[in-house]
């Protein structure tokens, strides 16, 4: 019996219009009173591998950034309620822009299922319902993936794969939308500021069907590093979502990826060199360096991930979709592995291959 394959036929991406990267860095530097700490922060920020991060937040009067006088963050830290109000306003709009970008590549019609991943906000009716209503999909089957963090795109695409394999006529619209810039926090520690200032806003939309075009979604995998639950944490505070990312994470990831049994889980082989394409979530330069060294990859193997990091920063779940979108246009090689990390510390992903 031939098993139906699920394929990403096309991906559309969208980011907001306001680039806040350097204005946020300047704001962060002002939080540090010690000159040596400020110099260290500036030096590390310059080495982050990030050139741009985009935000949905309204510009301050005169066109300034959200941290300038009159901006969203100008008068202290807004409440979670204020942040969620903006999420409800801007998340559906950015998601619909990504769907418009997708529709320029492939016909977004006869959709049977909608899978949405969004981890940076909560509203009800949900962003999935708002998207469905905007597209006239009143009776579509909906799935909302929330608060899984950076690997939520894996869960969304994995869900789409299961749907198509069980219902070969299904046409699944997968959407990821994250507004990380809503969660800026007052910090006075270099490592905390550097962690927070990796994140930006973005959305992506993919059409997943049994049509053999694009990227064929292969075997998924999921594993959790032992004794790692305290290394990446995320909870809802009174002034936004609060994230903890331990400095131990890159070393733990690098060490884990040296393990032949973990390599077998990821690649189907103990030799990562047999993989043509690595779509690794761009969680930050140190994470990408850890994956590169842990898997003994050639220099340049993670170029697609580093490119997305430079252009957009870490957009949480949307990041992996941006990387896969770039890979859809790369006709070299036949097989790949998608990989993302998040709270747990969990590593989730899937193998993929060229279709059509």
C-alpha cells in the first residue's frame, strides 16, 4: 500500500514595516549604569549576527521607535492587558499579510483545515477564528498551537502532515504569527538584555497538500534533553511574557548532538554529512554555532538559518517557516532536516525531501 505524502507546496512570509533593532539596542545600553557592562553589551550585540528586527508597534510621534518619547515603552512597562490588546489588533493583520504573500505563489482556495501557531499572545475568539472569518472559511476545521515557543512551527507542520496522510484530499493552511516585540522587559543584566534583544515580529503561511510539489514532509522526531526543564522557561507576568534562557543552553545542545543515538533520531543516520539541507531554527548565533559544532557540519551548512537571523532576528515559531521558504527556491540536494529548540529543553523537527 502506497502511503500518501504531505508536501509544503509554497510559503509566504511577512514582517512589519518598522525596523527596531538598533533603537532597541540603544535603549538597552542605557539600562546599564556600569560603563564596562555597557561596553560588553555593545560588543556582544555587534556580534549577534542580527542586522534587522521588525515590530508591529506603532511608531512614536515624529516617526520614532516604540522606546522613543511618546512610544509604547516610553512611560514604563505596559501591562499584560495593554500588550494583549495590541496582539489582538496586529497578529491577525500580519498573519493575513503572510497569507496574501502565499496566494501570490499558489492558489489559496478550497482550504479544508487551518492550523495556526502563535505563542506571543492570547485572545478569544482566537487568532485562528479571526483568520478563518477573514478568509470566509466559516466551517473549516481549526487547530491552534500555543505557548510551545520556537518549535511550535514543527508542531503545526507535523499536524498538517498527519491530516494530509489521513485525508489525501485535504488542503491545509498552516500559519505562524509571532509578535515578540510586545514583550520588552526592563532588565539591567547584560545576558538578559542580549537574550531579549534577539526577538522580532513575523508571520508565515504555508499550503500543505498531497500535491507532490515543493518540500515533502518526512518522519518527525521529538526529544527532550535530560534535566533541562529549568534552562528555558516562559510564563505570563503582570507586564508581558517573561522568558528565561540559561547561558548553559548552547553547550547542552552541542553536547547532545555529539551523541550517535540522537544523531540517528534526527538524520536517520549517525553521519550528518549525509544531509543536504539543514533548516535549523535561528534562535541566536550561539545556538546556531552549537548546532554546527555539535553535528560537525561544514562551514556554510547553516547559511540559510544565519541569513534569516540577520534579516529578521528570532521570530519564535515563524523563524523556521522563513528558512524553509528560502529553501523552497534552492534546487540543490534532495534531503534535509528541520530542527528547532524550545522549553523543555526540547528538540523537535522532521526530515524532508525535495518533491516534484
